[in-house]
C-alpha cells in the first residue's frame, strides 16, 4: 500500500514577546501582502501571571499567493530579529 505524505499546515505563527512589536509587525506584513495577519494573545498553560504572555501573528498566505509555510526560513529569520520564534497552527 502506498503512503501519502502528510500535508503540512499552510499557516505559520510568528510568536513574539512584545504586544506593540507584534501589532506593528503584523501591520507591516499585511501592507506587504501577507494574510491574514491576526494578532492573538497566547498565555502558557499553567501561568498565572497575565504579564507572561506571547503575542502570535497568524500568517496563512504569502504575497506571492503561496502558503506562508513555503517561506518558513525567511519567517524564522524575521521572528528571530524580533526576539521571537515561529510555530505551526
């Protein structure tokens, strides 16, 4: 029986520690043609401190119409420049 490779999610999450920086970067990415560029608050499970949260920018489509995941290396670099990291949805 032939196995079908698992499809990876087209969405990449940019996870940043600062809300203002996440919102500014999301606005820049949206202007550049990325989508949807929603910013979400993400509190780690078990954390009680409301200050200890990450800010997540959701990217599904790149400006070239391809999935955001097709540009993962560039998005990894972008997140690192903002003291963050990437994740999958």
